[in-house]
C-alpha cells in the first residue's frame, strides 16, 4: 500500500477505487471511521459466510455501530457496540448468537484489536413471512 499527501489529508488507491483520508470529514473519511468500518465489515462478512455454509434462510443483515472514544487519550476508540439485525425465515436466535461469537473469533480485524478495543455484539432476529 502506498499513501500520498494532499492538501487536506492522504490519498491511496486500490483496484476498487481511490480512498481519501482526512481528519476533516469535508475532505475524506476520518481514520476512526475507517477503523470501525473495517471491524464491522470484516465481522459481518465472516458472519454471512457462516450463515451461508449452514444454509440459514436470511434475506438481509444490517449492522449498526456505536463508538465510544476517550478524549483524554488522543480520542482513541475504547469500545465499539455492533448491533446485528437479521431478517429471514425460521431463524434460531440461539444458533445465530453462537454463529456471531464464532464470527468474532474468525474475523482478522476483531482479533487485531481484541486487547485494545472492547467489542460488544448484540443480535436481533426479524422473522419474515414471504
């Protein structure tokens, strides 16, 4: 990965596109947003793979993140609460919670910060009848 300075931040490019990073949201993604997005994105991707392997009939997964930061320590991220909402048919909340635990253990981003950021995950199941 290569990063290039610009007037209001840093730029990097990937096959998918260009990423603008800045401490000011007017000029790019803030670093803490990228950190939280990496953790949530990795976690939900692993969770989805587990559900697919188990042939669980879901139609949608949404994740919301709440972030707690410590202003006294360089505004570092101390806690991330991830709330999963799974919509589908014949959902077993107990099984889905076990799968959520398994996804955390197998998510490289969660495991990278496990000793420095508290990550809590909650799950809500919405049964659909289509």
